[in-house]
């Protein structure tokens, strides 16, 4: 099943009948204030956020006037355009040719870093790349075992230390190992941390510096893992993480539920951090590069 | 963005002066702000609608208490309404009956079930009960191990079986708990999506088999609009008895709490406030309410103002001010009253026209220490001196400075400020002139005494 189908599937099954509502809204009738009001509500209910929703609806209103659009169906295409414009994929960081290409995953607790690290390893493995996973979550009980099982399944190498050890030291070793073993890609897991915890954010910055000292230019991509069910706090998360180390992109996880992940529109709008991947399930293959058009269509099409 | 709803509301109401009652128009303006604030806090939009309507009904036509501004009055109503919606503090779990109390943890992936299960066990142990953990998450790699490690770290027993299916595991685990003489069995189930029919029927099966006394939904406090869908589905599938809100130690406003509470009708029993095993607290509805509103301590200040400022005293004061009989003794009384309300900075912020306080007064009240000093100085005066400061010669001033542990300069400064204050009252008080009452009212708003 393609990503868009999976996502849509989730949406259709949703009790709130999101798709039904949008379908109904855009199906027929003239464009009036009630239409805009309802649209704003739908966007907000998708976690797009009040400010961004109002902005989107205002833009739509202006464009509808400019282009003299009368039918709701036409307005839908227009809204699609506007969302895609915000989600512009052009800014997604390009993969470097450098070897090893180092990717660091960060995020709050329970957002899905470890699972995403494994899926990402699987993605590169299918491209026949040599992948090294770093079990950087030395804090959570059994997080290392969790990644170990995944590494086995993905048939990739794993570097670990015992639980409770210093993640920066682990990363120091991991970078040396990656160079020595001539790895193509290094994917680093980190312990989940709330962005409001100063010390833990400093720890993250230290990991970042250790990696960079060992391999100049690395990590080549720092990806923030965001749970699609997260509300407005995700913006604060992105902002805080971005302050302790430069975030290059997002991985939006758990998009197979009824949550619509509209929050990423918000993050992109405010902080200009693009989405790189989306996670849509618990299996190894359930991770795909992000396609803004698919996302916008799935969000708005009926 | 809307970090300070109180400020916004007071802004909205600043233009509306001297009203005795909240009119529909006042309330409408406030409701818009409240709606936005709640949406920003991730309260589900349908819940927001209902909530705002119920507040509107209560607010329109209500008399504004004289110690509060209309903005504060609305905040008070909002807060009361929200607190009552949140329910009571109910951290107690079903008590021990025949055999172990059965507590089942359910929720979405990554909400924190496993960690919370262990935290709950530790909490129950502190309450003198003997918990037993059952690892029924056979899907997520490492989940069983995680529970085993954590259980061991707090010295509690844990049952696991990687060969069996979750229903069997729970059944066996329950038997084991009984044999071990434990009086609470906590079942950690796998995280699942509420639209995954297969997985949802699995927890249904577990429930039917072990017949839990408590089914607790573990909800990430950072959840957005979708919280209602998940909560409603879980409630439908297994019938929840309570909710545990996790990751509340972050900076999320936690509007999901209100949504979940509203759609399930279940009490929120505990909140997770940190990564440590002890970081599980009972749920306090009032704290959560002010957190969602993003108003912090302002609410408690409003309550304090209501309770502390004696209405009769305020009236007497107003009379004195008008008749220019304002003495140092009155001055001190107000200081005491002010200080009994808490931090001065907070109070100043709470005042609707905090920005317009005369410079002299502001200088004086810059910090709490200076307030304390003022109080000490005045207390070191004799009664006569307080009523007639003009008799304060340098010898008296030296004595007062010594008595209050200050310097003569401090005493002089206070006396200057006081005489300026008196002058100010005189200016705004041309006896008998029209409009004076209004000015007094304004004055009262500035300084609630």
C-alpha cells in the first residue's frame, strides 16, 4: 500500500469523518463566510494551529478574489497549492556524497526515534548501503536491546555500550568505527528528552560537537522526530532543539492513525524546517521519503 | 503566543470602564480570546466550542466584584468552570478486594505506558501495597526487557513470557501475582493505534479475560486535536476507569487533558512529571486548569485579592483619601495588606493599569525588600509621628532609622514619597467637584486599596 493510501485509509476510518467533512465542504455550493469558517475549523482540527490556519484561510480568501473563483471545488485545488507552497520540498537537505554520511536522530520521549532509526537503516540497506546504527539511547531501559533487535532484522551493524554510559563517548567510538569499517551511512539514535530540560539539551549539543570533531562536516543531517499526534507543543520542540543543534529536517511518525500531522505545516511555516520522511506503521518498510503533494492531497482530498 | 491570557483579557477590558455588570458585548470579546487560547493549548475544537458557550452563559449579566476588574472576573469564571470540568482529585485506585487488584494500562505507542506502569508500582509500594507487574507488550522490540529492567530497579516482581500471546500472559501473570501474595497486578499492554481493529480487539480480549478493576488510559500531555478520537475509541473498546497524563514536565499547555476528560468522562488520576521513577503525582484539577489557560499564578492572585482585601477597609480608605486624612498609619496598613497577597511584582502585573502607576510609587515599590523596609520604618514611629509627620526632626529620624534597622536616608526617602503621595491625592481630589468619584474608582483599580 502506498503512503498516500495508508494515510488516506487512516483518515477515512477516523471517527470524526474528516474526509467526509472536507468532501462535503468542497463538493458544491458557493464560497461564503460560512465556508471559510468551516475550513478554518477543519484545519485547526488537523493540528495546523490557529495562527497558521487563519493565515492559510486568509491567503485563500485573497486568491479566490483575485482569480474570481466561484466554485468550492476550484477553491480546493487552490488550497492544495497553498499548502504545497508552504511544504515546499525544495528545501529538504540533499544527501552528501561524503562517506560516511552521518544522520543523527533527536526528539522528545516516545516520538519514535529508535524505531525510525531502524526503519531508516532498512531504507538505506535496501539501497545496498553499508549502514552502522549507533545505540545512543543509553538512558531508557532496554532501548539498546530494542535497537539491537531491529539491527538484526535490518541486517546492519550496531555499535553500543552498556546502559547508562556517556553517549558522547559512545559517539566518539562510533565515528572511529564508521571510518575504520568504511561505512556508507551512520544512523545515530539518541535518548528521548524534553526540550525544556536544559542539561539534556546540552548533552545533545555535546554529542553533536563530538561527531563534528571526529568527522568534519558531520552530522550531515540532524533530524527531529515528531509524533504526528503532537499538538502545538511540537513548534516549541522544534524551536528548542534547533537552538541546541541545527535541525535539518523532520521525521513525522505515526501518520497511520487518525492524527493528520498538520503541525508540520506550522513548523515549516514558522521555522522553515522541512519534513524529510514520514513513518506510517510498525514494520521496517513503513518509512518513506516525504512528498509534500501527497501529504497535502491526503490532507485535503476526498 | 498566548502565554498570558490574563493580560489579553485585561487588554480587552481596559476600554470598558466603570461597568457594574458584564454585558454581552464585554463577554463576546473575552470569549474570542479564550477560544484562541484554548485552541493554542490543544484543547479539541469541539470541546472548546462547548466550553466557551457554557462560560458565556454564566458570565453574561454577572455582577463584577468590586475587588476585581471585568477581565479578572471573566478569568475567574473560566477557571472555575474549567476546574469543575476537570473533576476532583482522585488519585486513589480501586482498593484491595479478593485477590490482587487488577490494573490494566492501555494507550497509543510512545505515550509512556511502560514507564508509567513502573512509576505506578513504585507509588503503590509507597502506599504500603505490594505491586506485581505483567509484561504484555510482545510487539515492540525490547518492551518486555524494559519492564523487567525497570521492575528490578525498584525491587518489584515482573512476569513475562515471550512465547505466549498477550491474553495468556495476562492470565498467567495474574495467577502468579496471586501466588506471590501481591495485592495489585499491573498489566503493561502494547501501544496500539485506536483504528487498528485487530489490536483493539486484543485488548478487549485481555479485558474480558482478566476483568480489570481499573483500565487506565495513558495519554501524552503533548497530544493535539486527535486526543479525542483516540480516547473515545479506547473508551468504547475497553471502558476506561481513569487517565494518566504523561510528560507534563515539559512546557506543553496540556489541553489534551481537558479533551480527554470531556470525551471519556473519566477522572485523570495521575500525572507523570519526569523521567525518574518517583515522578508520578496525583492530579490537581486547579493546577491543570490554570496551566491550560496559560495564566500561572495570576489566578491564585485573583483569589488572594478576593480573600485578602477587606471590602470595608477599602471603603473606609476611600473616604479617608477623599477627606485627605491619609496618614502614615494607613499607608502601612496597605503595605501589610499588599504583602499578605504575595510577591509584589506579581501583584503589580496583575493590576489592570500596572503601567500607569505614578513614578514615585513605582520607585518605592520596586522590590519587596523596600516594602519591608517601609513597613519597618513606619512601625518604628510613635503614633503621634504617624499622624503628624511634620514633627519628625532629625533626632527623631535617627531614632527611627536605628529602630527599623535602616538609615536616615531611607527614612527621609519614605517621608518624601509619602508627602508626594499626599500631594497627588490632593490634586485629584478637588473637594466636591464633579467626576471625582470616577477618578477615585480609577485610582482604586490602580491600587486595590
